[in-house]
C-alpha cells in the first residue's frame, strides 16, 4: 500500500509504503512504515519511474513466484535510479532531495544483493552517505538513524570482501549512530538489528587489531540483540546471531586463555545448529559446524582431552561433506587443513 498526504500549500506530497507481508528486519535497503518519499505534486516521468522502483523495492511478497517477478522487475531499475540521482529536478527542497536519495539508496542496495554486484553496494553506500550530509539527527532523527542502519549493512558487505579495516570502522560508526537514536523500548527490532551489526563489525575490527576491548563490546552487542531476537520470535535471526556470538567468544576465549568462554562458544554453536538445519540451510549449517570444530579444537588444546579433539574432527568432517557437495572449494580446503591440525594433535596425545 502506498499512502500519505499533501501539504496544505499543495506543492509536495509525502508518500509511505506498507507491504502486506512484513519485510525481513535484516534485509538490505530496509523500508520502515515511517520511511518517506517526498515528491513535488507535479512530478515528471523520471520521478514517476523512480516511484515505480521504490514501490517495488518496498514490496515483500510472501509467495515465491511473486517474489521472483518483483526481483526480475527490480533488476532493470538500477540504471534508472542512478540516472535520476545524477539529474534531480531543480527546485527540490533539501528534505525532498534527501528522501529521494535515501529511497534510491534502498533500491540500489536491494539490487546489489540480487545481482551480487559490488559496485552497486558502493553506489548504495555513497548515496546513503550523501543523504546523511543533508539529514540531521536533530531535524529527522528516525530517518537519520535508519539511513545509518541501512548504510552499515552495505559497509559490512563491502569491508568483508577486501577485509578493509577503514570500512569496518565506518560500519561501527554507522551502527553507533543508529543506536544513538533507536532504543529497545520504541524501536526494539531495529535497535536489535543495529546491535547485531555492531557486534559483527566490532568482531571484524578485532580480527585485524587483536584488541580485546573490541571483542568485549562485540559480545555485549550480540547479547543485547539476543534480548529481542529470541529463538521463538525470530528463529533464523537468533541462530545467525548465536553463530556470530560463538565466533567472537571463541576468539576472546583464545586471547584470554579462558576455557569457560570457549565452552560458551561451543554451547552457542550447538544451540544454533538446532535451528540451522542441514536440509534447510546446508552452507550455513556447515559454517556453524566449522565454528563448532574450531571451538572444540581450542578446548582440546586447553584441557588436553582427546574427547574434545575427536568432537572437533567430527564437526569438521560434517562441514567438509557439505562444502564438497556444494562445490565450495575454498571453504573445503580450509576445513581439510583444520582436520589435519586436529589429527596431528590427537596423534601427539
């Protein structure tokens, strides 16, 4: 549903978008019911084409066949949106311009996911950043916070491709910006999503710096997210965050030489595997098996128990089976090396 109102002067219309099927809270280019697109009432054909693109991006079809149609239609809109951003009509107010940029960035971010196109992630991030030069937390707090949250998703994806420390830091800042406005009482789901992205960004920063303070903050952010995303309310998100928590806890336990923290990582992996199933999400299931193997291997090195090492070997074997079946050659090669490390330590014991 597209709904809204026109100003009394009759020069600008405010449009909002509401999908019958709730949009996944972790989706790139997330539209909230409070997201707004401001257009002049006499908008021309280019802005009409933009409106079509935004309407498609804000839709969340429940039926797979309809979702595929929307995806196909959306994949033809990126060039139109980019052209419109380069040729905005004269006479737009700063708020109209910012709302168009923010909605256009959402379209680009969704297209980037559909096409797996890194340049579109950069374009989306640039457009969110351009929006944030106009939007302020004082004048439009929610829109400013949501733009930061959507920006963080793009920055994380971009940083992970090249392990770019500077972009990880930008992602941390974007999440913290969102959290400076959002809170658990009024924006629980978005607040929890910002905490989850903050936790992952901080974890990635620690991997590059070895600073345990980042890991402590990462674990705290994941735990905050899990207060909202529970196993019953959001099972998929809960399993994702539990898996990420396990990764951070494993590294922290290793850095602090604390087997109790490593045991928490093992517990989190096992919990996640109860939701991430091999049949429904084989590669995610394998990733968590791989994390479980790493945690059990670390525990085996700490407590010198062969049982933990044998458990690690089994977890790595389970992951390898899936990686091999799905042609994930790089991940399979890493898992084989992990197995070899475990076998050598078992032989020593």
